[in-house]
C-alpha cells in the first residue's frame, strides 16, 4: 500500500519488508530503483514535477526521516515506521553478502567511494565490490559503461538529491544492475568521513539535530524542514488526505 505524504507516495513498509522486496529485485532480471525521500525531498518535489514523478515511479519509496513519519501521522495516515537509507543500505549489503553478489559504488568526492568500498569489503567479505566511481563526472555515458562492464547486482548512487534520482531514472537501466538505491551521503558514512548519529539520537528520531550540530552549515537547508509539518497540518484541517492502494 502507498501512503501519500504531500504528493510523495510512500511504500508503507517495515525495514524487514523493504529488504525482502529489495532481495526479490536482486533475483529478478530487470532494473529497479529505490528512493529514500526525507522532508527536503518533499519540499523540492513540490516545485519540481519531474523530480516528483521520478520519485513516485520508483520501485521502492522509503520513508527516510522522522519528519516524514510525523507528517504522515498528522495527515491521519500513519506509516509503519522509518526505513532510513542507511539502514536499508546496511541490510541490503548483508543480503548481498549472503548471496555472494556484486556491488558498485557511485558518488561522493574522489577517493571516498574507494575507501567506503574497502570498509564494506572488510565488513561483508562474501560480497564483491566490483567497482567505484566518484560523483563529480561531466559525461554520463563513460560512467554508465564502466558500471555495465563491472556487472553489479546492486548499485549505490550517492550524488545528493535530486541528482541521484534523476540519474537513476535516466541511466539506471543501462547499467545492467538489478537494483540501484539513491543514498545521499551514505558513502561518506562508510568511508568514515562523516559519522552517523549515536544510537540514542537515532532512537529518539533526533539524527537531524546531531547532523546539524556536526555540520552547522546545513542550517540553511534544514531550517525549512518544519514547513513540511505545517503543510501536513494545513492539509489535514482542509480534509485533503488519502490512503491509496499500490
Ligand atoms: N555529491 C556527488 N556529486 C555531486 C554532488 C554531491 O557525488 O555532484 C555527493 C556529495 O559528495 C555527498 C553526497 O553526494 O557525498 C550528498 O550528500 P548530502 O549530504 O547532500 O546528502 P544527504 O545525505 O543529505 O542526502
């Protein structure tokens, strides 16, 4: 089932359910892409119809961010819970490791994907990191070809939003991967250049506060996020919420 949160149609899934679907995609013989929208995506997608349509056409639309969970509740259509990009990525790596699959890492500054790949290989020795590429390229085709030749099952696309979603929609199928996931700054986390919030912050749904504390320059980006909650309340009061069947 899909739940519409201010124009973004989220899959109502637990982490385990999302991973089960992701695993089925790995077994398939065609391309799928997964997106992990947070409140920032919702605000951008309001103004960018192409971005919104790419998100809503994704094979998995996972609720990354406590603001999405609060908004869904305020709208009277609660989601089962958060499925953050970091958690989904970690679970899919474990799944890929279990089946001895192949992983390609695309994105972040030069050198970051390689370091992330080394750390991932150590943690999941049964999977193969079949290639990496930084996220600051000018031409798409050589990158697509590099990925295709590496023959990955799973592809992490970490170019920031909306670039990574637009890239997956435009080029993902040509990479030959079974599943691509748009994961923002996840390679920085695996490379150790950015730390994930401690567990206590994660449990309280306060990762955003930790992130703001560590990267105060994000203030300009984050200050608009409560707007999503205000919009959810307004819509609820206007009686405009709906649940949809997938
Ligand atoms: N990035 C990239 N190419 C670009 C712009 C950004 O590879 O043209 C990378 C950037 O280096 C970072 C990630 O994309 O590793 C985006 O990080 P951000 O913190 O914006 O994403 P979030 O985690 O907030 O989704």
